[in-house]
């Protein structure tokens, strides 16, 4: 089944890319933006049909490789 | 004295490091990332470059490569490990030194000479060094050192900050901070001070006519300290 993981920067970590995107949006006329934070999205197809096991597996991947827990948080989303 | 330089796919300062180490008297071996065992070495160097194309996060893929199991064991048993630039990023990703390296504050790749202040000389890397300020070279996109406030306190309490970005006279302040690193940190140690990670490249400063010789001073001193 497919499981997705969204990796975002923690609140206190500076996100210069997000800032630049925010300023660009502002310049384009999207003036109602409070903040932009850029993150990463992974779609992982695992050989596992049990949703709980599949999620646990992807969570382990997040902890060990996909996210750096010093600066990033992860969220797991079951997609299929 | 024997040294080993690890080559990862995408390393590009590995041969420069080999030239530098050999020039100052190390018997150096190049080691491929897919090897499992390290040759007998007094010093292991993780060189600069763009291992795995900086995919995911700089150094993250390389930190999981086969040879890194041996490097981590070697470091944990007290062996000397030095990571330069991408090597520093690999060290933080492998957990051998604390913190992370974020994208430079102003989103620019920085390639220039910088001055660094050597803070802590009670370690094999900088012991007996007769200069406090060295001129090294930096070339990186992700050199913005970051750690949590708890980690910073621990790093400071244990004297783990190795070098700071500074001006020619050794003053550290925001104006001369090239990349936004917390406290102008350019390099740090692990708790035991046998692992050093730093963004500047000493191996690019080993020729009087090309670059200046503060790298030569560093390597000569390092060799003497290991002997």
C-alpha cells in the first residue's frame, strides 16, 4: 500500500526559501499570506497490506533517514 | 603516520586532501564508500564535495553508506576523524557531532577565503598551534550551522566549539558571519574531541604561491600531534 510522509521544518528553524517564496507571492499581489514554510513530500509504496504496519514502517524510515529530527517534523498520511 | 580518505560518489575534494596529507608526511590511502573495512589508520578524513548530489539533505545518504559503520566504530573507539565541508555534513547526519548544517542564510553559494579563530587547543587537532587566527577557504551552499538551544548549551559547556568565523584580528561578529551559523560556528568537535567537523577547507591553503599557507601550518601541526 501507499503511505505518504510530509516533512516540515520545525517552528524555530529559519526557512530562507519559504521567506523568499512569501516575498515573491507578495510581489505578485498575493498580499494575504502570513507565512510560507517549505517542506518535502514522500509517497512510498510499501510491500505491506496492514495499514498500521505500513505506517509504522514509514515512521521508522522518517526517524532514520527521511527527516532530520533536529530541525524537522514528520507527519504520516495513509493514501491507499 | 597513516591516514585514509573516504571517497563517496560525488566527493570532489578527496584527491586534494590526498595531495595535502601526502605533502606533509602522511601515508595516505583512498577508501571507497562501498568498502566495509578501514585500512589501519591514525586519521580518517571525510572530504568535501557533493556526495550523492546533495539529495534529500547534504550528507544524509553518505552517512548511511557501508564504510560509515566502520568510521562510526573507529570514532567511538577514540580514533581521529576529520570531516571537511560535505564531510562535516556527513558527520552531523551520522550523529558523530551534534547539530545540522542548513542552507546559507542568504541562499547564495559562498566561495571565498575566510578567517577562523581557533577556540579550543586542548585536542589533537589544534594542540601546539602557534596561531590563533587562520585563513582558510570556504565553498558551500549549506554551511549554516544550527542546533537546538539545549544542544548549544551542551556544546558550550563541553568546549566543543572548534573554530569561529572571524575577521583578520580574531573578532567574531554578525558582519563577518558568512552563512548565518549560530554564534559564527565554523567547526565543532564531538564530546571527546577526537572527531572534528568544519566547513573551511585547510587542504586548499597549502601552497605559498597559490593560496597561502595556513593549511600547511594546520597539517604540519596535526602530524606532529599524532606522532
